[in-house]
C-alpha cells in the first residue's frame, strides 16, 4: 500500500523540482537540491515488533541508480563494465523493473556511452526519461524507446546532470587527473540541441551539479561558484562563492542545498575498488562545510571525526526542520550528526561503514544509512591492487556469487535525532554501495550497489 502522507520538503525544493515529473523520486537524490527526501510519501514508520527485511534481491552488475515515476514505475540505470573499468568504453541501458520482485519488465536498447563513469537518469516533467552516460545524452519514452541521442563535446565522461525549472538539462564533464577545467553544457529536453553556448569553468570539478530553482551550484576542485540561468544565458554570480580547500585536503563532493545553506564534504579523492574503507588519499580528516547562500562570508568547516586519511564520495544530508546535519568519513567508518544553531555542534556519532547516498523521511525522522562488511584485506592497498586486477570476478555471475558470500551491505534505519538504530537488513553484495538508492512507494526502499539491487521493506 502506498503511504500518502505528505513529506515536509520545503518550498525551495518543490520549486527546484518543477522541471521533473511530479513523482516521489524522479531523479538522483530526489531532485537537484539533493535533499534526499521523497515527495508525497511518508516515512517507513518502523514500530515496536517490526523489522527491516530483504524481500527481493537480484544480482545486477553495474547498477547505478533507481528512480520512480508513476505509481509502480521503477526504473534502473545500468551499464557495461570492461576489463579495465576506468579505461574501456561502455554502453548503458535502462530497465523498468517489477516493484516487488525486481524482475525486468522492459529494457531499453543499448545506449552509447563511451568513457566510463556512473551516469544519471531523471523522469522529466515532459513525460520522458533522460539519461547521461559517458559523453552521451539520451531521451527515452516511458516505454524505453529512444527518442533522441546527443554526443556531448570532448572525450571525457559527464557525471550525470540536473534539470532546471524550465526543463533545461545541465551537465558537466570532468577530468579525473584534475588538469582540465570543466565545461557546462545546457540542452533542450526535447531535441537535445544546445540552449546556449557552452560555459567553461575556471577549474576542474569532480562533484556532481546541484541546483535551486535556476541557480546552479558547482563545487570545483578548489572553490565553489554559483551561476544563474535566465532562460537564454548562464552567468556566474560574482558576489557569491569562495575557495574551500586547505592544506592536507582534497576536493569536495556533491553539494546539498537546504535551509538556506550549501552543504558538502571535502576529501573526495579516494582509491575505491570494492570498498571505501581504508581508501583515503589526502592526509587530513574529512570536513563538513557549510556555506550560507545569502552571505558569501558565512562559511563554516567542522571535522567529521578528526581521523587522518579520511575520504568520501557522496553528499551529506541536512534536515532543515530539525536543524540537523549528517556527515561521514567512509575511509574510517564514522557517521556523525551535528545540531546547527549559530554554529554546528556535535550531536551523535556512530561507527558505520557508510559510503552511499542517503534517504531521509522528514515526517518520521528516519534516516537510511548502511554498514558494509567485507574481508579486511580489501581495506588495504595490497588488497585493492589485487581487486583492481581481478575484474573477472565482478563480470562473471558465478564468481560474483562466490565472492559475495564473504561480504554484505547492511541497510539500516536510524533516528536522526539520536542515531538510535530502528532496523537493519543485510543485502548480499560484493561491493560497498557508493551509488543511489530510492524509496519505494510504500513502507519499502530500493538499495543498489555496483553488483546488486534489493528491495528492503518493513515487516
């Protein structure tokens, strides 16, 4: 049964989702503000005597994200994986899956992608689905027929996109080596023709884009900028933005727009293969960074846990109603919450191997995290080096099944006020999730990793 209780997403988030289909989770992180909150759905409401249970699980190599459109319509973005994952060209495809069994109901044709990076999918307000994978953008019908395809400029991958309020698609390439500045491309959602000239940025940018209305936010390799779209031109806001990288730290990751602030974490450089545990590169600790959207001088930085060689690969979360921020250090396995008054103050901390995007239900205060368990050798440099060469294990179902016996992603739900655990369910997975889950249409959710997709429900 679908829970019809309205969530408490704020007016800014609702305005920003105007270019998306009016469903509960039409894009990664729920929408371009990346609040990770569903629209029009209540929380899981885990009560006394109830528990989380994996009700369906499916081996599904290279699953990137799940989005929802109409009731019962669950779409999954997947891609191929070559022998040399970061070097071999890939193709992508979209599946519509059964919301209960996860079985494929329909599949798109193979979609040209090119250079590998997990891309993105969104259900657009015009009814179609858009996919960005590698250096290609595709428009699909709800029946997964290809309506248009556009090869994007340059040889580098584009890590997904956001949809502005008038439906314009905005995407950005990135250079893993941090040598080449990024370039923004804006496309018409129907024709995939350019809406304006490409906009070069001043520096490389690894983080995915975020948007609030027609304001676009970019976390670059050293600084943060805001640009405004007026329907014909995208121009940088010269009155807002700031550098954020300090000695001992690396670049930031995806920003969240909530409560009048931009929230993100630094130390985005990492050596992820099967797990983020032990994968830190920069010598310093991870910081949660808050930047006021109205005052460029109001910038705050707090250590997530203070441990050396910290690393992340995804966004934090901010509950504007309760004024609670949640951040983590995936390399050291710590999740921390902070209460925001005039400044950020520690609220609670837990030892959890969390690395993925989150889901938050504001009406119940339930926060979905995870806790990966795998062989300790995979946390070491030697173990990651061996795993990187042994890609055949990932690409062959029988070998994946054998290796998965020793690892799992434990999905758990906590109370955002206290960190108290409300439920936990083990999803078999060779790899720790660093990708995009989604809520279900009722008291359930969809969890995906790079090897597995699962439905987790309250029973």
